[in-house]
C-alpha cells in the first residue's frame, strides 16, 4: 500500500495531530488518533500484504497468496529486512512445486535476510533439505535436516522430518549409518 517510510511519516503526522487535540482538551480525539497512528507503526513492522498472503497460504489458497505478493513491486525498497525475508520465504513455498532451483534461491535468500521465528527457519531449512535430496546432494540434505530438527522446538515439523528420513533411507546411495549419526 504505502512505502515503509511513508507509513512512518503518516504515523508521525497523526501523532502531531493527536498532540494538538490533547492541547485543545479533546482527549478522546487525541487517544483515538494515537491508536490510529499505532496501526501505521504496526504496518511498518508487519507488512499488510505479507500478512494477507500468509492468511491465504494458511487456507491453502496459493493463487490468493500470489495475488497479495504481486502487490509488493520492489521488495528491497518497500520492506524492512525481516519482511523481505518472509517475502522470499513465501515465494519459495509458492514456486517449490514447479521450479526447485528457483525455490532454493528464494529459501536461501530468506534465510540470509532473516526470519523471526525459529519454526519458520526450521521450515525453510527442511524445504532446502528436500530440494538437496531431490538434487542428489545427500550430505547437505542430512545436515539441513539436522538443523531443522534442532530448530523445531515445538515439534511442529516432526512428521515431515520423519517422512523425509524415511525417504532418504529408501534413496539409493544413502548410507543408513551416516544419516543416523547426523540427525540425532
């Protein structure tokens, strides 16, 4: 919707207006304006289009997710660093079904920019492990799975990690002892 700096300018302008309302003894107007400015500050740290894209992704509506992400024209200038990380994370999830090389680039960029939550980092690493496994890079896949397992403190990805381990056991050229030692 707005550039990240425009959101801050609007928030500051609304706070100044709220101060004038407080000075004029319009306390309720001032409080309402301070709360309104808080929305713009919130959207500075949490981009509204990324939030809407996550909502669509949660509903398994991939087209809706793509639609909301298309509204972000230039992610490097429109988003703060963590938001850009989540933008790349979402793009990686969306293209992982069709283009593994592109998905790998998105996930690596997301990890380099940073993700806020450890389970999101674990999910990105697990996705990268799956991509590495499909490209026959077994050692890298095992290392990424071990990192994902370590980061998954709540056990939300336990089933996916177990399923990937089982697939790796069946994959040709994978030493069972090598995989067992790395993922403990």
